[in-house]
C-alpha cells in the first residue's frame, strides 16, 4: 500500500569556535582531565562567545539547505528544538526562518523537550508531512547550554556544550514497509514524576530568571539506559525492523557510560553505536542532529543506512525514531 514518507534530503551542523578543554575546566573547578574523561567520555566542549542560539541554528540550517540543494523559499515549516531560546518569546524558529529567507507566512515554532527535543521535533514534522500539510520541513536542534550552566558546579559544568544540527525533510512515496527510505517510525514519551531530577533552578513563572541546570546524576543514569533502549526498541517494533538490520544506533550524547550501556542492553556491537561526545559534550536537543550530520559529512553514515535514534531528557522525556537515509 503506497504511503507518504519523510525523506532526509539535507543535513547540517555547527559548533562555536571557542573550545573549553578538560584542562581548561580544571582551572575553573576542582577536577581533572582524567576524572572527566573516565566518568563521562568528554574531552572538550564548544561554547558561545558573541553568538545567540539563532546564529547557531542559522549556520546549521544553511548547511542543511546547501546539502539538500534547495533554497529557503522551498521550506514549508521550521521546527526548532531547544531549551535555550534567544528570548522567552517569540520563538527562535521564527527568527531563524527570517534569517534564512523563507517565504512570507511560513510557519515556525520552537519545541521544548530538553535532550529529547529533536526526536519530538522530528515527530511533529514527520506527521505534518505524512498528513500532506507540508511537503518540505526544516528541523533543527540548537542549544546554548553554557548560558544556563553553573560554572562553579563541578558535577554539571563539565558535561554541557553548545552547538546545532539540522536536517531537511521532504515528502516522498513509500510502499509502507521497512524497506522504504525516510522516517519509518517515531515514538515519544514523558513521565513528570521525575520533574525535579533534572531541571533548571529558575524559570519565567517561578523565579523570573533562567536559572542553572541542576540534576541528580545517579537517578538520571539509573533511568536513562532503560528509557533509551525502550524507546529505540519500541520504534523498531513499530517500523518492523530487527536489530540485525540496524546499521547505526545514534543515542543522545550525554555520557559514554550511558551510551555504552544502551548498546549492550540492545546487544549491538560497539562499532554500530555512534559516538561524537568527546569533543562536544552534552548539547541537549542539538546532540542527535549534530552527530548525524557530522557522520554523514565524514561518509561514515551513508545513504541507504538504517539508523535508530534514541534520546532522553529532563522531565523526564524520551523517545526514539527509525530512519532509512
């Protein structure tokens, strides 16, 4: 039975020029390169200086349009996943759409689901394409987490970085089976009973400040491996895909121990698990699209590959997606 699928036709990524190494971090808080690397797998992270979230988004989106070989006027909707917008309102996506030069009236919106944000945004755009409401969608994940990081807290400040990733989706015809190209399935979840486990200390309504990220690392770790594996496996079940068919598992890049744990739980070899954590840290909603675009640019992930995406973030939110490139 013929159906509409959302094919990834373009990808882009961007990271700020300034880099903070673990040795730099050791000058700011009581830590060391060995301590950070052993516990997180992170060696360095990029941080903004004179750039906004919209700037990062723009650069990643511009590359995505270039690799897609289309103009901004062909975009029918912009969906931007972030928890660090330029302003509380309006949506940063609106600003980015104008910077890119999308046609007048093009809808644009932000999606806030923390580290799961890109999977949530992907789900929104995919559904709109499959329903025939839009033909071409720009989906971005972009964060300036350095702006909500407490640089005196050694438990959190070593984890986060800034960056952006983007993809262009376009409607294509499929047969409705797992051999189709494009997004084969998505599945998203949330559980607000974990609201206080990972959150910021501020907010517009609560404190009239942005606040800083705070988390119970042990609780997050305990929940993350199961949630990430669950989301991936459920998305695979919906798509009708077996683990033997997977070319790549691309989990949210939060912590190397979590990433390795998910791979083991899903019984996948290490060489099939995508990792770019070492030089970016945790970039929240930017994590998955940034890694995807980097690996596609390198030629590691290729057209035709079957990729499983999975993410978990504050709230908790989590979700998975299966994509054939």
